[in-house]
């Protein structure tokens, strides 16, 4: 089964059609959200479509305005084994909320630990070291999957050491530098994603079926066939789900 482990289904203008197409093609999608308030409505989008799972999130770019939704996060965390999009953003644009972001992320990790652990889709732009610090302080939070990783080689090694998985999409396959980083990551900890509709493919918003570009690029990078790459990714997804609990 093809997997898009990080997609903002609720942000497509034609979300209902996208879900229907995902179902027709049999793609597994992790539908991430950016606020706890969005969780219920986004879950409804996936009703009757068991291969779409909805994750409970609070995006670091919104942490500054949405810290008051942490109570709602704690109430909803029992309803899903997937959490995301969560994390930290260290870029200058969000410098003013850095402390709040940290407080929100640490609260979320504690909440996940209290709930018995979750699969976490994590944003770490310009903040890999801080994300790893928070994860280290909350080892029971669950299985961290760093989405759209843009750190250095050394940070990649530290993240692997810390038990992180990685979801790889169009943004990570474009530059020679990010391809070099990808080479350092264990093949058994890699999954595919699109980050649609934020990320784009050929100048248009990426859709879940565009993970096929990532599969082709990984095949080239690993120097194995596309079908062997797809099989490896399928095994990885099964392993991730198995590791996330019964
Ligand atoms: Zn995202």
C-alpha cells in the first residue's frame, strides 16, 4: 500500500474529491491537522475510509495563538493513536513565539506519554536540536516521525540515534544537499509524504498520489528497483503501525 504519512487533507479546496480519489487508489493517508479544533471536522472527512487516519495536531506556527486549545488536545488524545502536526519552528518569522512553542510541544509530549504513547508527525524546521531535547525529556511520548527534515548531517545522525523515523516528500528530494542527508538515514525508518497542499509538485499543490515521485526518487537514491523500494516502504509502514501498539 502506498503511504502519504503527512497530508493536510482538510486544507484542499476539493477535500471530498481528494478523499474519494485516495480511496479509489487505495492509498494510506495520515491526515494531519493544525489545531485541536479542526480534529473532529477533519475526522469526519475520512468517515467510511479506513485507510485515512486523522491525527490530532497543534502546529508550531500557530502555537502563539492557540495555546488555550491544549485542554481540548488533552480531551481528544484518547480518540486517535496519531498526533501531528506538532513540533517546533526555529525560523525568524516565528521567533516571538519560541517559548510558547516549547511549552506547547512539551505539554503535548507529556499528554501523549500519559495516553500510553502515540505516533507523532513532527515539524522541526530550524529547530532539530530543540525538538530532540524535548523528545529526550519525554521518552514515553511514542514514536517520533520527523516530517520534511531539513537539518544537517550531524543532526540527522542524532535524530536516528534518538529513535526518530522520517517521512520524505517533494521538499526533501529537490536539492543535492537534502539527497545527501537522505543517504544517511536507515532505509528501515523511511516513509513517504506529500505535505500537500502546502508542498507542490510541478508548480501545483501536491496530492497524496504524488508520493509516487518520492518512491521513484528513493529508488534512484538507493539504487534499487521502484518495486523493491515500494516493498521496503510498505514493510516500514507495517512496522511503524505494529510498533505503535495493538
Ligand atoms: Zn505539514
